[in-house]
C-alpha cells in the first residue's frame, strides 16, 4: 500500500538520522559530516586502486596506493575529533571501508604476487587473512571508546602494511611473478598467517592515541619529523616494511614483559 504522503513516496534517498548526546540530552540529528567521510572515501578508493594495480601486475603501485589508504585512514578519525564531527555513521563507514582496504586488498595483492604459486594453501592463507581482518574490525567496533593507550590485537592497517610493503619491497627489486620461488612463497604465506593470528589475539599494541596534535611542542619535534621523511625517502618500501616489522614485534614484547612482571 502506497503512502498518502507524496514527499515520502518520492524520496529516493532518506536523510540519515542519528541520535546523539548533547548537554546530557539525547537529540536526533539529520545528515552526515562531509570532511571526515570524504577522507574515508578517499581511503576506500586507494584500497580499491591497489587491487586494480595488483590485477594488472603493478605491485609497486599497489604498495603506494595502500600507503595512501593508510595515511588517509589515520587522518579521518583525527580530523573528526579535531573538528568535533564524530558520528556513529562515520565509525561504521570507516570500519566497512577498512575491510576492503586493509582486509580484502592485502589478501588479493599477496595472493597474486606469489601465494598463487603454492596452490591451495596460498588462497587458504589469503582467506585466513581476510577473515582475521574482518573479525579484528568487528571486535574493534565493540571496543570503540575503550581502547585508549593500547589496542587489543594487531591493528589491521599495520597487518596490511607488513604484508603489502613486503610485496612492494620484493617487487622493487624485480622479484614478482615467476621470480618468486617456492621457499619465498612459503615464507610469505607464513608471514601472512602470523599477522592474521596477531590481529585476533589479545596481545596489546600501543595505539599512539595519546599524541596530541593541537598542543604546542618543542621546535626539535619538527626537525624529528623532517628526519623521518628524509629517512623514508632513502628506500620507501624497505624503511616502511622495517617499521611495520618492528611494530608487529613490539606487541609480543610488551605482552612478555607484562607476563614476567606478574
């Protein structure tokens, strides 16, 4: 039965409504915040472009695109907090986009680069990564607001960086396709499996959320940032994958120290 309200029957897109808390009262607001969701969409596009590049055999472009996706993913949440434009819609949209950029894209990239050469185990490890990333993001959604200083489990952007930057580094030295030997493919499969497992276990990882960008910092801090940029420019894939490996190892190290103190 059609509604008698012509406006309701002709609306192809409903305005998003969200209940928010303002001054201790619950009120309904319509619409979405444009700026943080634009950054999230740009991150999604970068993740999608990395998949397309991998299908075309350009794994260097895949790595660069995923790096852009990670930078944009790190910006959207901070921009939302800085501009007071956080919303439940934005959180859910960001998480769904992360499944594509940091779950599906890395699995496809690593499979097309070398895991396909070991047959069925290759796509099993790739699927395990996708499932682990989805579970990690679903669990993160239930912890929104409670994960402050430390994440529970390896964040999916870092897991994707570990896998994809490794592929990027190998490809930058001409190792891809037929050049990927069986031993290297097996090592990559094991690496994919390890980071997948780390995403779903309760090992703590430092979140860097305590870094406040709105406060004044010593002048030396800017020189440190310049040094980091210069260091990365020497050999981007090698430096980035090294940083990713260090962060991956930091979680088990923190967990071991806490376990020994008990």
